[in-house]
C-alpha cells in the first residue's frame, strides 16, 4: 500500500501549479478545441475500425460521481507500465493522482479526457457482458493416485504445425490418438484430480495452483496462457443447452449434470476441441495481489479490468461500463486490458472478477446487458 508523505507540497497544491502552467501555455498557443460531431456524425479517432464512437458528455455517464475511482487507478497504473501511444503522455499525471482524492481524479478526467458512446457499426447501443476469473486448484507435480489429468506446456510439435496456420490435434484426438499422446509425453506441467477442474483453466486461460512437489513440499504458482492448438472454442455450457440436457448452464449446473451423467463426461469435455497450453510462473506476494497478465501485457485488476475486441476498443483505454441485471449492477471505470477468443464486436466485454470460488460464481453467472463509453484523450 502506498502512503502519503508528510513533507513537500500537497496533491492539491501540485495540481494547482500544473493548472497555472497549463493556463500560461494556453495563452501563447490558444486553447485546444474539444471534438465536435453532428447528430449523425461519427467522430474520427484512431484504432476503432470495428465500432462507432459518438460524442458524449460527462453527465451521460451513469454513476460517474459515485464510483470509487481509487480502485480503478490501480488498474490504470498497470496500463501505464505499457501505455498505448495516445495515453503515454498522461501517465505522469496518472501516477501523481494515485495519491489524490476522488474529486481530484474526477476533475482531472474531465479536463483531459472526452467521453464517447460506443456503438456497433449498425448503431446499436446495447451489447453483452460476461465474466471470467482465475481458478484456484490443487495439483501434483507428478502423476500419482488421485491426480491423473494433466495440464500441458506448449509442445514443440504443435508450434511447428501452427506456423502454417493449421489447427493441431483436437481435445478428443489428444485423448484417443497414440501419436497425439506421444507428442505430449513429457510436457505435463501438473496433474489435477478432477477432469472438470482440469477443464476450468482451459476455459479461463490461467490458474493459481497449489502444487505438491516430489519431495512433499507445497507452493503456489501461476499457470499462464502460452498458446493453444488453434482449434475453435466451443462452450460446454452451450453444448449442454443445445442437447436440452440442462436449463442452467452455469458452472454449478454443468458440474451437477456431470455428476448425474458420468458416462457422458468425456462427451462433454470433447464438445470443446480447443486445448490451451500453459507456462509456469512464480507467484510472489506482489503478483498474488493481481491477476494474470492480459493481452496488453499488464497484470489484471479484479473488478477493474475487462477483455474487449481490440478492433473496437484499443488496449489501455479507460472505459465507463454500465450493466444492470440479475447477477450484479455495475457503473464503474474499468480498463481495456485483455481479449479472448469469444470476445468479438463493439459491445462485447468480459469482466475480470478476480480469483477463487466466489469470483468463479460471479463470472459463471454473469451474462447481462452492457453499455460502454470510451474516455479518449482530448
């Protein structure tokens, strides 16, 4: 936790000085006009060929005055570790304001950012919000009694095959073909006790794992996304719905069905041909306070990071997110820091809920309407 130093000028004094310097500069160069757009005009801003952005005002953002912005600032500081070109000049102020009050942060955002309402290219204003999380699992470094389901590191054979753009073995082929099993032999990172639990990191893209080493010691580590077999992702929950096997396609509903239908468990697993491979990372105390790295290359912040389609919203963009539904009501500042194979389109986002069982319950049930505003530098 960062603490405020007692010596030196206060945040308010430093911001006031910055404001006076900016005002003096404006006297010589003239004010920079805010973007303007007519009722049917799409403002031109870089990097959003998959969406329309229409000019908005700060009063259009539901809940902007009440959000706890200091929580989002942690995610924004992470984005400043690898800032997008449009936001890099702002990162000095963003770091300074990490010690500021919510009102100071709000005032700065109004002065330096312009809200735009995100629409589809067809002009639709409402999309879909889902959730994802980082599961926590028990694992063994070696195969032993009760731990028989492996998670793999990226095999060299798959890397060579994927360079041609072709898919590698599917999940069913990995389980059944001797040549696929041979290609993966020796690439097991850890072994999991339950095949459905081994599927969860495949769906989420990462996991925190408490692994038992051969000497009996235990330690936490992170398994991060290293690649895939380039097969299409298919949702096991959707497969069950299409089979008319369940009406509740949440993770708890899937587990209940699997327990009642053990003879069809492999069929369920094989419904998703996509296989994810992992790399092992040390989970330090600092790393444990954040999620895995997203597609922007920075660690995700629970409740403040989202996955987006980068053709619609560039990585590192602050976004005002609004979603009301049966699972949760959200009106908050988030950062576009990740993407996913199922995240496509202007108004499609995945909300990073955190890690562990409670986050998994939220992520598994989150499927509700979505509205987005990007906050772009003036």
